[in-house]
């Protein structure tokens, strides 16, 4: 053991861990603690999609992901809380991606709408199981949890409404009207419903790739509001 001198006395020196090892330790611990949660979420999505929320038990979910029943209760208080968690997690990520797409599209409402729709459609093409569970099983949650999810959905709708308002203001959109007036919320909901339902029928290996499907929907969205289609740079 190495020693160092202190006031004339020799003291043993403690061996210090390399800085990199010290920095990596928390990251490893975080990954290990997060892994069971992600496994539980993935199993819950798959089980709920295949069999429906009311039929699936906690035991079924834990068996599917190879963990004990107690592992679920380390992270979620109940099956209801798990359903709320998996829906809010995917909903929150969708909202984040939509905002990011619009922010990165510049200030042209046409480019913003196209960017929004492309991101929204690609995500629903890729995450079909998540979309199915989020839209079909939400009714099993209590009113407070449903309201929490709907707040995020309204936020996404309001992104589209804001784009419509700006597009009409600039004269680049000419959307259909109801009794001579614009109803941007109704048009936004119609568009979102159309884009969401791609998850019900689209599958890999078809005639169109996810990106081609996203471009098709972006073109339709622009035509819906009387604008010319655009292509990403």
C-alpha cells in the first residue's frame, strides 16, 4: 500500500477511482433501474393491444416481460396507473415531436403544417400498437386521468389551429367554411382523426414507405386548407 507523509507521519493513501469510472457509475445505475420499467411498459402495450385492458391481469403482464409481480408495484401502484403511464408517455412524446417539427419548419404556415403532419403520420405508422392502445383503452381510466391525457391532445390540436389562423391571416390558406365562417378547431380535429387512423391499416411491406405515406398525408392536409403541396428540403 502506498503512503504519504502528514506532519512527519506516514499515512496510507486510499486509491481513488478513475474519474471516468465515477462518472459512469450513476449512468449504469440509472439504466438498470429504468430497464424494468421499459420492459413492463412494452409488455403492457402488447398485452392490452392483443387482449384488451379489462381482460389482462398484472400477472399476465409480468409473465410476458419475465419479471415478478412485485416488480410492477415497485414502479406502479396499480394496473390503472400503468395504463395511464403508458398512454401519457407516448402522448407526451408525440406532443414534443410535433412542437419540435413546427419550430424547425421556419415561419411559413405551409411548411409548418406539412412538417407537423409528416411527423404525426410517421409516428403513427411506426407505433401502431401504442396508438391502438391509447385510443381504444383510454375509456377504462377514471375522469381525472382521462382529462390529463386530453389536455395533451388539445395542445396538439391547438398547434394545428394556430397554423391555420396564421395561414389564413397571410392569405396562403383558404379552408372550407361553415355558414360563411371559419371553424379551425373542426378542421383540425378532422385532420388529426385522418392522420391518427393511418395506424389502423398501414403496415410495413406495403406499396408505400412511412415517408411516402407521410408526404401523401401532408399534401392532402395542404389541399384541405386550399394551399399548394410542399416538399421537405
